[in-house]
C-alpha cells in the first residue's frame, strides 16, 4: 500500500459516474472518481468551500441503492473535492 496507511474507516471503490450536486449557490455537474458508504470524491470545475453542506446524486453501487445524500465538504484541491456523508448509502 505505497508506504501510506489507509485512514478511511470504510473502503472506497473506483467509479466513473456523472453526478449532480447542489449547494446554496446552485446545481453543478461533476464526475465521481471513487465512492464508499460514507464518502465520495468528485472531480468538478466548481469546488465548494470546505465545511459547506452539499447534496449529491449518488448512483447505485453493489448492493446499495442510489439516491440523494447530504454531506459536508471535508477537503478540496484544484479540480475536485471530498464529501463526507452523515448517513451512509446502506441506511
């Protein structure tokens, strides 16, 4: 594992699905690059502010149904951001 410890409690799967996410400012389109039961990494031109609450349209994966989940932006970098979901895809 590349000399780096995995810090995530829940594993993530590679993904390449278009998604829409909304903030107080509007609705935007992005690309989900990896997804787990408690979070997602989205590549997007418009990156919300860390701490901002977003609603993400999540595709169905494995045994989890798709739908909309609210989460918090926990980090960002040029071209993308990470979202932590307060509830999981399995709930």
